[in-house]
C-alpha cells in the first residue's frame, strides 16, 4: 500500500498529500496553507514545518485506516465491475452458442431442402421425359392413320390467314380448315382425339381477338374412351 500521507520538503516550505477525509482537520490546523490544483497538494510555509511533522504523526494512524478503507472500496468496486463484465461475457457467449446451434440447425434444414429439391427436380425431369416419350409414341400411332404433319401445317396456315384481310383470305382459311378436318377425321376413326384440334376447327376467322389463340395451342393426342 502506498504511503497514506506524503510530505515533500521544498525550498519555500513543504507540500503535503493526504486522504480527502482529513481535509477539514488539516485546514483547521493550517489556516494559511494553500491548495495547488495542478499538483493536487497542499503547501505550507517553512515556519509550519515542525507543526506539520507533529500533525502528520498525530493523524498517521487515522490516515492509514482511511487509505485502507478507500483501497477496499476501490477493490470492491473493481470486483463488482469485473463481476458484471464476466456476467455480460457469459450472457454473450451463451447467446452466441444458442445462435450457433440455431444456425447449424438451419443449415441442416437448408441442406435437407436442397437434397429434396434436387430429388424432386430429377423425378420431375424423368416424368417429363416419360410424358414426352408417351406423346411421341401416341403421335407416331396417330401418324399411322393420318398425315399429321399436313394437319399441323394446315392449322398453322389458318392462324396466319386469320390475320389477313385480303379478298381470298376466307377461302384460303376454309381450305386449310378442310385439310385439318379431313386428317382429323382419319385420326378419330382410329380412336384418337385432340382438344386443340377440336378448338381449331371451331375457330371463327372473323373473331381474331377471341379465337386465334385456339389455333396456337399445343396439340396433345389422347385415346378416345370406348
């Protein structure tokens, strides 16, 4: 522990430092003492040196007790501050551990979702391939009974001619429609039908705004129910 009272001799007296609690006692004993706010010490003249030594001797025990008490208070405050800091660190660490656990669980769920999505995409791709294969097989079967490409080309021509307003447009439209109908009748006779072709045959050339989309639908063939 540092000295509770520090006295330093100077060329014009002495300067003294002591616990704050002894201030009133000191001021009562040394009314002419001056406070130095820069060095934070009290200064007394040379005539007060002897009396200063006597005063120090008289209050030394009290000064030591005050200093010890102050040190204990400082230590307790430091300990309390340290305890608070430790508590805050523990809380922060607990929060970080909880966050890490939640993050890990989230990453596991994300990875599981990715795996599931990949499996679903693969299954969907296989299903699409299977559907495309079945459609191709059905189209091949339909082609055995009618000129499917001729039917498609005629339907496309219907969609093109529907946009025209020339004199022969209606005639060309009906000619293409007749081709579609003839080939479609052959397909139907073999037990096949298509909603897209049905809609194309019912399309009205003069209702461009309503019916042209019916000439552009995907053609899907199905087996007619017995």
